């Protein structure tokens, strides 16, 4: 009986996390290839960062996923909607204004996909106990990475060779197959609290309508500000602002909002708890009242700063080194290494506890930055010769193998770090608000990724790759300082 139970867990873990990773890679990566193939200028393609906003702000509607219906129903409904989005994208490809229509569809789809993430992560924590969550964290990462590989390797290849109508159609078919697996094999693991009808009736309230209207109006006003002549003049005065997109400002405002919430949480709690039945308000109050919440927030936000700073500059490093023609297979070598790291990390956390493995795993993740710095110093001659060269010279078989090995270790160590961060964020979730609290935590660790690309490029252009990789390790130190002070590391916490 136990064997059958675990087999079922493997099935639904793979199918759900494939349907989490696939929409993300379609919207965030495949879309950029489509837009470039449609001759959209690079600056406009940069606006794809705008699609990342729902993944940052998903905590705002995460409590509704906890309060209404069940997480199974939420994810199935979101997945059905996303299939409609992909089919619609395929149908508009032959039209003259296909770029604008696909952009609108994918922007709507990003909210659907982010909500699907909230439901899937919440379901995972409802269906498994702490031991199971740690044990399967590697397997769910594998499913997510397979989904991303399917998007970048299969869908992009079809689009490049046979056209985007066929590519998006293939994406819809693949996603539909996994949706059917979830529909027939996924069971409800929690009682339904309130119905969707209750949510719709709540949405018709005057207060709710005014709140939504005000939020939308604010977003539109801010968006128009960033397109205004005043802001363009400001960008000309401060060139750094040209590399900071609207999504970056949203992330910064979110970070400032969390600081204000932390400073005034007692007053905020008094205001929210005036309505004792406010599930939405209580979800945020409970999160901010977790033990040592300031330490937790700083750890989550800072943990991947060094990793993201490195990751954003690996591809340019490969290009400037003169081995861009080998980038495909080097990336492919990194995929199984990443999966192996995540699965080993999950198994070791389950076997030895998070508290015992967090230090070696985080050190391994951050030590990669030092290894990349050593590689950059070692191949500095080829970097100097091949950067911007029309015909790069060969770096040699040994150096090529060394670069591939460093990348593989980077992905393996990153898998270990992902297992730690994912498990820890699950640990801090309150039992009553699993989906909402995980949405907050996962949104927080994305903040550093949004800014890493901006400052990583500036530092690399100013000081070079070796200095950048070395400094990225320095950027990782603050998070490690907080580890001894973290609560909820023990299995019984």
C-alpha cells in the first residue's frame, strides 16, 4: 500500500509542476523568441519584463485561493483558461497585428499562470507532510525543469523551423495532455471552505469594487508616468534608468511596502483585526507575526542575490569567450545536473534535516561564483581576443570542457540551493494560509532576480567578468550571516 501511495505522489507531483513550469517558460522566454522573430526591436522586447509582475504580486490574491473553493479546482480552472490563451495565441499568429494581440493574451495569461502557481504550491503542502514535502522537492523541481526544457527546446524549435501557428498549437496540445492527467488523477486533499459564488458576490461589494478600481487606476497612472516626456528626460539625465523597467519599480515598491508593514505592523494589525472574519487580513497578519520575521524576510530576499547576479551574466560571458556555438549543449549538460542537485538536496533534507544541510548546501551554491571567477581569470586571454571579434579563435578542447564542467557544477549547486529555499519557505507557512504564505515567500525571492540583471551588466561592463563573479560571491555573504539566527529549521518547529 505504501508503494502505491508514493507512486501516486510521483505522478501528480510531476504533472502539476510541469503545468506550473510550462506556462512560465512560454510567457517569459518563448514569447521573447516569438517577438524577435516578428522583428520587434530589442528595447520593446525588454517590456516582456512587464509579464513578470503577476508572479511578484501573486501574494495579493493568494488568500482567496486559501479561502474559497479548493486548490484542485483553482488549478484546474486556471489551467483550462491558460489552454484558451495558448489556442487564441495560435489563432492570431496569421493576423496582421499578431504581435500586439499575442502580447495582450500573454499579459492576461501571466495572471492566470501566477494564480495556477499559487494553487499548485498550496496543493503540494496540503497533500504532503513535512517529510514528504522535503522528499519530493527535488522531483517537483525536475518536473518544472523538464517543462522549461520542453518550452525552450521543443516549442522554440518548432516556431523557428515551421512557424508559430504550429508552435503555439503544439504547446496547447502538450499542456492539454497534462491538464487531462491532473483532471482525472488529482484528488481533493482539503475540504471546501467557501464557494466561488461567495467570492463573486464579495467582488460585487462597493468597497471591493472601489478598491479594484483604485488599484487599476493607480497601475495605469504609474504606467503612463513611465511613458511620459518627463520620465524620458529623466532617463537622458540618468542613463541607469534606461535599464530599469516598470517591473523593477514594482518590485522596489513591494520591498518598500514590506518595510513599512514591518515598521507599522502593530497598527496595521489593529486596523485589520477590527473585522474578526477577515480571512484576507488575517493571512498577512499571521505571516508578519511569524517568529523573527525580519530575519526571515532578509534571508529570503538576499539568499539568491549572488546566484542571480552570476546567472544573468553567464550567457554574455559564454558569447564573449567565443564559444556561443557550444552554448546549446553546455546548457543541456546543466539540465540533468540541476535536476540531480535538487533531487539529492530534497532527499538529504528529508534524511538528515534542513538544519544540518543548510550550511553546506548554501556554501556550495555560493562557491560556484568563486569557481566562475577563477574560470574568467584562467581564460582572460581568450575573453580579450574574442570579445566583439567577427571570427573568434578557438579556446581549446580542455578549456571548453572546463567551461562545461563549471556550468554543470553551477547548475548542480543551484539545485541544492533551490531545495533549501523551497523547503524553508514551506516551513514558514502557517497551516491555515499555506497558499498565501508560500506566494509571499516565492514572490520575495524573485525580487533580487529582477534587479540582478541591471546591476550585473553594469558591473561586468565596468570591471570585467572576473570582478563581477567575485563580487557576486560577496553579495551572497549577507544571507549566510542570517542562517544561525533563522527559526523553523528543525523538523519539529
